[in-house]
C-alpha cells in the first residue's frame, strides 16, 4: 500500500488558494428589475399553458428585437386585453384555492402595463368563458370606463365591470351571440355577433346597465359562410372574415348596426386550389398602408379553419386584391404593431415561436425566436 503525505508548505499553499477563491466568490442576488419603457412595438402574448391550464401566462416581448421582457400570471383560461390608453392590462380569470379544486374565485385582475404590478382585483360572477383567449372575448369601452367580459355557462351573456368604481355592474343575457366589438364614436355602445348571422347592438346607461338592444339585418349566412369571432376595425367600420375567405363589413356607430359591402379574398384559381384562412387570430389590419394580412392554407376543407398558415397574404383594401404573398411560418395568430412603420407579428405554435415581418416597403420575414412559453395563442400590441 502506498501512502501520501502533504508537506507543511503544500498545506499552506492550499489554504491560501482556498481563501482567495472564497474571497473572490460573489453569490448572485435575485432581484426584480423594471421593464424597459414601452414602445409601439411591444407585444402581449397570451399563453394558455394547456398542459397545466390552471397556470396561464402572458409574455411581454419587444416585437422588434423579439427580446423577452416580462411575464404575468393569467390563472385558469384568463381572457386578456389592454385599456384604450395601453396603461393597464385586464385579465378576466378564475382561481381555485387548491390549484385544481377548492373554493373558486373569479375576478378581473388589473395590472400596470409599465411595471407589471397588480393594481386591482375586481370580483365578477363565476361565469366568464373558460375558453381559449380569442381576440374580442374581453373588451373595453373607448373611454376606458367599462370592461365587457364574455360569459358562457354554457348560456351566452356579458358581464359589465365599472373600472372607475372597481366593481361588477350587471350581467346582460346575449343568447346565441358571442364576442364584444365596441363602438369607437360612442362611449356606451358595443355589438356582438350572433349565430343567425345578425349583429346585436347594446347601448348602456351612464351607470353601465343596458338601455337598449337592437338586432341588425343579416350580415352573413352561417350555413354557407360562417365567420371567425375575431374582427378588425377602422373606427366604427368593422371587418369580418369567413372560413371561406369572404370579407364582410358593418358600421357599428348607431343603435342598430348597418350592413356594408362584402367581397372575396380569392381568385378563381385560389378557389380551385381550396385556399382558405386558418388559425385562432387569422387576420390583422395594417392601418398605415390599409392592408389586410391573412393566414392562408391550400387544400382547405370542412374543419380546416384553424390550420396553420402555409402563406400569409397581403390584401389591399382599396383595390380589394392580393398584392403580396410570403411564407406563413405555420402562423395561427397575426397582429400588426402600432409603430409609425408597423411590423407584422406571427405565432408559430409548433415551436412557440414569434416571427416578425417588415410591412414597408414590402411584406418580408425579418427575424424568428422560438420558445415563448408553451401554447401562445393571442397577440395584443401596445
């Protein structure tokens, strides 16, 4: 057997090195830093976290650099939107006392969009739609006074929340109708899309209770041209997209919605190849150049209306014709930022990725970053 002895000099050297190493080591301190100031390219990406759906998230991302900036919790199937001035984030959600069971609490959480700190918790009836966070299932009146939340029990209704008073006001039954589209020229009016193809417009009293409800003429044929619940708007003029690529319009200024013109995105050649829109937020409007961007896939069929995009098409609103088509990056959600020169943002659900595109001078992909959460499904812009 061989034995080893450490000399006195060796022990002294080891002790000296050990003390020097310990002195140089500085443990990392966990801290929370402030967000960078919001820019018009900031994104708010709702992630339903479907594998642990009681614990949803909203990811805050710089849409230009695709740099991750922050996160807030959105609870169980939280429905999120921003205030008209973009200073607050609203999340209508559910919490269970023991995570997946126990006492249920439903509320609208109010976050400061600059610090991401919670500002208020407003209780609502346990009826909010526990569904994917589609655009338009929660909305605000243009003055920011009232927050309107879609309910499903499964009966459809809307909860009206007074943000100023921080309290629930009333529930408005809306049988067979879904979504919230606010009238931009009036602070007390909004509409919802109904299953018979009409629009129901609701006008509120100053206290938030309903004063009037009026049905429009038929906007679309639900058997032949069913529409997505998502809409886009220019002021009070709202655009609807059908599963077959038909655009419908309606003006929501008055107590009764006025039906406008409609047209198809598709050429005869497109129809022959069965090109159709697809996704959960399948189209976006660029106000700067008045173009639609639509997530499209070929070989469409019954049930393919949520398929990811093979291409993204740019449609000019003036000519009503396609002016560009680019690779779709499997997009299921599209949004246009509010910058002076806007960016188009797409979600690729296969990689939880975000892709940004230039819109000027032409539509073209710029950058891609993957791994934004687990099941990102909706994009809001600052």
